[in-house]
């Protein structure tokens, strides 16, 4: 008996296109005599659909699309499709208007509909905003011919993330997996849309193995793949046998179709040869960022991208990512030297462009600097030069890049890293400009690590970019460390503050200089207004700025240990 | 027996400052022999604290601040303070780590802690993200001397918003008010932080009256006042007797302390003379926007603001609001004419500045336009002028304004209205620049109405600004209606789409031209990337862009009726 996982890359809201993807997978399954096809969570509308769910018209269209899909699918295959279903009792008994559901389609009909029971409402997830939780175990009986029946337990994403023994704590009061195990299901399936973070593919697989062993159940895990705005879905769907072994796995970061065999005699998935998916964090992050750029451009309808090449390491990395994502002929690098730019900033950027084989333009910004300076001379009489003039240079560059983006219909990529975004070492309406912030969740120290990794076989990022001291070059002889602690120190403090959520005093206890810690935390607080206006940034950590980071701007911290 | 409501204006996170506000109110109550003082929801940390709640250090500081407050308050008064309390069972039984609570402080101690039962998770609210719901009715017995006891039922904000008979539907499965009525409480109190929307003060009072009558209970409603980022809290705290009459009411849009008398004989609040709070929507919105600007500036530490004065109606209204909020000497208007600016744009702006008595600067932008044009001439060879050059003008202005804001430490106000923000008739990194978008939730037709209302006694907004056709003046003889439907039509379509969430076909059924509706909806979808990078905008409607609007950017709508 064959079970298939369609690891699909939907476009949010594209009911016709996403249906076509499901149909195509089902047709391939038909040729291979698959009995059950599992697709990802909300595979019909893509995850996360966000506030599209608040428009009844969209919900109605989805119901129509689901009905049409049921009719068009090969009747002999059972297909689990992720969709939403209205909660008809909501206004009478109270509750949210929708369920996050999995519909079982077979023989031209919607046979059964299952409701997600655990609704993630943390970080980037807002499911309590839209959905009512299902209140019972979800299972169905699959007739696989010759009098054989299989009891299939259905879970949706978060439903499997409450394994008390694995996590050492409970997140929700109920555990849908335990409930299904008690209902003696033969196979556990999960429709997922689990976003990427560094190391998460491995951790997720450990959890799945743990549950398979704990409940002596084979697990079929179907994850979404592809990027939607800030979220990258890595895929790595997998089939795990009763012993907790991954017997087959989809590729990471691409669409894939996986077919496995359930053996009626052993009552388990038939073992296959599978290699470890473990890889260096740099390799994993690289693939996530490449997919993030590729999908954002594609799903927004852009073919080409433009970015500023400063000769620094951030723009070098983003250029390399964009080139991998879209092809060298679709990347334009713009060099915008000022009188404060070093000679090597031009030569380094040009060498990078040569290595990547991308085209470049050079636009010196001195004429615009002069024009702004003289326009403002009168108002600024008697005032010293300060950060204002530095910001102006950055904003002139931002304007030039947007003008090129507008004129040619290119997508502008912004190149700021997470260290900068944290402490506000970036210019709003300047270098922060762009439709997508490619590395805004990558700390500076990791930017270096990624570039080193990228250069493992051949020098893509010119050596001088890796070795020279980082500088914004907005005034003579400026380097980042005039204003900031060494990046090793800064990033460690930021990691503890942002990811580990330590207080000032706790961070100091780990050995950092109290004055440095306090200053960094103050900078992070003050930069909130900039981050609020940043473009969506690709999330690769467990706590990224963006949709999962919701901080007040107008606020005051009156305690010394307070974040 | 006297009960007091402290309608406070907290700063988010400012535990010391907010404690001081509560203390000051209590001291005033002491002089007036008040027995019970009620403060707003989360009065200790301010509402909404958002992701500050995810930092344990902050939670611990709040517990310390609460203990200190209990000690410092006059022992003889019972004070209900809004705070959070850890959910000690969370990791064992599953559930969120905190409760949204009301602490009863008396005799130097925390006497009891009550948990909010209904957690709003819609629009701008994210309470399920942080809080576990309380599971029982909250009440305490207040000893008021001479052997008299009062049973006080405690609810927190949303707890009173599930009146089935008032709304005609249920939002939650339980109704804390009915539960308390069944427990025979004598008085119902509510600690609230209910954000403003047009007409909401009146609607809220109707609901409170309805509940008072339905349960034959006096209601003490303590609402937060003041603005926190995008949210304005109007206040209008009130005391309502068993007959549903508002017997006393706090002022709207300012801090206030209200003391009412509970009559032990009638077992009801003693009637007082109170005038209707009803006013024109324009008057209400005006006060909300003025408070929004004043508090954002104050709480972020700005004394002065700067804005561009185009001679158009949007910037005129924002200038008037800023002048009212901060005083005429704290508002700087900057005129930045281009070769496409009409003569009247300068004279109208200067006349406005004269009427408001604010200072101005004039900076012609032609030199910067020339500098950019020649810098880009080479790359743009053979291309026609288009929207690129229009955006450049807007971005030059945006840069000049930010330069002034940076140099002088002013807050830049952006002046775009909701109609523009909806259809993207605005320039990212140009006129959208600013720390606060003052009227981004005000449709253009309402901008006119507000200005007409403002001119009711004397001409503040020059007549020519009100009568000339609106124009961005980014190319010769341009008017808005070259690109957009008449604003009456546009705003009606937008209202139906955004607030009423109608589908394309439903909007067409109300009588609009199908082609116009489809084009408007397409424009709204396409402008999502701009809105994502907009500054926080003051919310005055039931559905504003900003923290309560969560739409995907990379998406595709494949059905003709789909939003």
C-alpha cells in the first residue's frame, strides 16, 4: 500500500494555481498506484493566508475551489487537502468563525473534514485570531482493497508539537497524538507548514522520531516548502517508521513528491535507504535565503533585482544570494561612491561583480550631496555636521536605487544585517530601502561565516571584503567599531537579549561589561521606530524582527534590569 | 460609600511613572474618603505592553513594582490595579505563561488577584499570544465599615463585551457578567483599555447601560486614556446605575478622576447631573488625532514636530492638528516647491501657516531634481519620463524633511490620508516618511469634513485649499482624478472593501461601476508593500491599516470576486 507526500510550494491566495499543483501531484500518484496522498497544511490557499481569512468572499471561493478539486482529482486516490471550514455554530455558542482543516477527498467528493486542535499563537503565528480549535481526535478508515482497512490518524501541524516527554513541558492542555494512539490508529499523518529556523529541520525530525517511538506509530509528515514574505518553509517532509527511523525524506528547499510503501504484514513503513539530511548551518541558511529571494521575486512578479554594492560584506553576500536565486543576468549592482568612499570600496565591489558575473552601474553621489547641502545651508547655519549628513548620503543612495527599481520594474533588495537592525546602525529611507530585507535576520558574525563558507571552493567574495574592517564610509576614516562594540561581543549580547530574552542583569552575569550591555539594550530599544518601517526580512532564527516581533515604540523602561 | 475611577494615561513599560500616577490618584481619594478606587486594565505597565510581556525580567520588575505600590498606597483604600501574574501551572498542565490580572491592594498588601476571562484576539488585539484565560467569576467582599459589606464583581475589559442580547451573537462561550450576576454581586466594576474608533464612546456606553439593566447592577467602568503608538484611548470612563443611566462620566481624551457615591439604602449609585457626551464625529475624531500626536511626541521624547506643507488639504489638516497638540511654536512647516508647483500652492501654504501662527521654511527642490536627473541620465537613456521622476520629487522632499528632523531632533509627521494609503497613491520613502502617520486612517472625504468643521467659527484652513481640485503636483497640470475615481466614489468602495469586508461582486451589487471596483481592489492589493513600511498611523476606524491589518504581500487572487 503506497502513501505519497506532496511537498508543495503554494502562492498565498492562488486557489486555482494551488489546486493545479495538487492535481498534478495526484496524477503522478495515480501512475504509481498510490492509495493516500497527503498535502501540506492549508495547501489550497497557502500558509499563512493571514487576514485574507477575514473576507467571506475569499472563504466562499475556497469552498468552491475545494469542491472543484474533489471532482477533478482521480477518484481512486484518497487525498488530504489543507483548507478552512466555517464554524457554523460560532455566533450561537461563541467562538471563532473558521476551522483550520484537512479535507479528505475521494471518489469525487469531500468525504470527511478534520479540524486542527492546537492553534499556535506566538512568534509569527496568529491562529487564534482566525480559528476555533477542533475538539476531538481526527481519524478515518482507508479501504485499501482486498478487505484491508487502515485507520489513519490525521493531525495538522501544531497538533504534533505538544509531546510532553520530548519538550519537558506542556504547551497545550491536550495532546492530539496521544489521543489518536489511544484510538489505535495504524498510521499518523500530519499536514504541516512549519517555517524554517537554523537547525530546525533536524530538531523537528528528532521530535517526529520521538513521537513515533513513544506511540509505536509510523508517521507521515507533509510540510510546505517555499517562501511567503518573511517566512521560508524548508520542506524536508519525511516518513518515519515505528522504530523512529526516517525511512524516506523529501529534499529541502524545493518542491518534491515522496512515495513510500506501507507493509501490511509488518504493519510498518517499508525501510528504504536514506542519507542524513544534516548539514552545516551555513549551508542550510544559504539555501533558505536563496529560496526566500527567489520566491519573493517570483510570487510578486519580479524577474530582476537591483541592489547597492558598497564594497562591504553585507551587500556582497546579498549579491551572491540573489545571483544564485535568480541567475547572474537578473542582478544589477549599483556602485554609488561618495567623496568618503575608499578606493578599495569600488575595486572590491567591481571584483565581486566580476566573480558573480553580474552587471553594474556606477553613480557618484557627490552632485546630490552638494545640492542637498546648499539647499539646507540656510536652515543649518551655525550647526556642525553630524549624523544628518551621514544619513543624507545613505538616503541619496536609497533614492537612486528606488529610481532604478521604478524605471526598470526591478525589485530592490536591502542588505542590512541583524546586528545593524538591532542597534539601529542603518538609515531609515536610506540603506534600509527595499522590497525585501535579505539578511536582516543574520548577525554580522554569521554574515562573515556565510561568506567564508561560500568561498570554500573558489573565491566568490573577494578576500579584501572579508578582511578589511567594516565601515559605513559616511565620513572620513569611519569604521563600524567607532560606534559599536566588536561584532563578536555585540552579537553575543544581542543573541542573549533577543533570542534568549535575558534581562540586562542576566546578560551582565554571563561576563559582559555592564556599560556595554546597557548601551546596547538602549540602542535596541531606541531603534524600534526604524524596524517598524523596515521591509519584510527573511526569518532564519527563532526570533526575528518582523511579523513575530511586536514591540511598542512609545515606551519607557524605568528599571535598570529591564529590557 | 464612595467609589472612584482613575482614568489614567500610562506610558508603556514605565512602571515607576505609572505607579506614581496611581499613588497620586489614591492620595486624592484619601482626602475624599473613597473606599474603592478602580484603575484601568494593566494600569501598572500600560496597555498594550505587547512583546515586553515575553521578557521575564520585565514580568519580575512588574511584580516588584506591584508589591511596592501595595506598601505605598494609603492602607484604608481598596485599589484595583491592572497587572500581569505568572501562570505557575503553565508548563505542567499546558497553557500560556501569564494572566491579564487585576490586583486588589489594601492594608499594604496584595489581597486578591483576579484573572481576565475573555481574551480579545482580533483586530489590534493579541491577548491569546500572551495570556491564559481565567476560568472563574471574580469577586470580593468590600468591608465599608459599620458592619456593611459590598460584594464587588471584577471584570477586565473584554469580559463585558459578550452580551448576547446586545450584540445578537456570542463571541465567546462564557459570559463573565452573567456569571457575576448569578453570584449576587452588588456592584460590577470593569478595568478597561478600550481603543477609540468613530462613534465607539457612545456605542460602548449603550452596551454598558444594556448590561446594567439586564442584570440590575450598577457598573463602574474605568477606561485608560491617552495614545500609545497607533492606538488612541478615549477614556470616557463612566458610572452607570441599575436603571442603566449614566450618572457620572469622566471627560474624553484627558486624564480624569471621578468619584461617585454608592447609596446603601437604595443599593444603587446616587444620581448626579450629567450631560450627554454625544458630539459630532468630526469633533470626536479631532480630539482623538490631537491626543494621538501629543502623546506620541511626548512619550517618544519629542518637543517639536516638522512637516511638509504642500498647500494641499492633507498637510493643512495635519498642521492644524499638530498646532493644537503641541502649540504653534513647536510646529515647523516646510514648503518645498518644484517647477510643477502652482503659485497658489505656495500662497495657500503660507496663508495656512499665518492662520496657525507656525513658522515655515522654503526650500525649492529643482537643484536636487536636476542633480538626480543628470546622475541617472546615462542609465535612463532612451526611456520616457514616468512615475519614477514623480517619485523622485517626493523622495527629495522626504529627504529634506528627514534632514531637518535629524538636525534639530524634531519628529517628522507624515500627512497621507487613508484613501491614498489604500490605493498606493503615495510615495514610499517620500511623502510616506515620518515617525507618525497622523491621518492615515482618515479617508479623503472625511479630511474635507474635518477641515470644514474646523473652520466653523473662523477660517483656519484657507478657503482655496478647500475648494481647489486635489493634486500631487508632480507633473504639469496633474490632478488626483487623472489617476483615481472621484473621492466620494473611491472612499465608498474602500469603506465597503476594508471596513465591511465585502467582496468585489458584493460591492458591484451596491451600484458601483464593475470596472472601477475591480481597479480599486487591484490597487489596494498592490499597495500592500507600501503599507507594510508605513509609519504607525493613528487608528480612528474599526479597521485601520497597521497593527490590526495583517495581509500577505506576495500573493495572487485568482478569482474575480476575491479581495
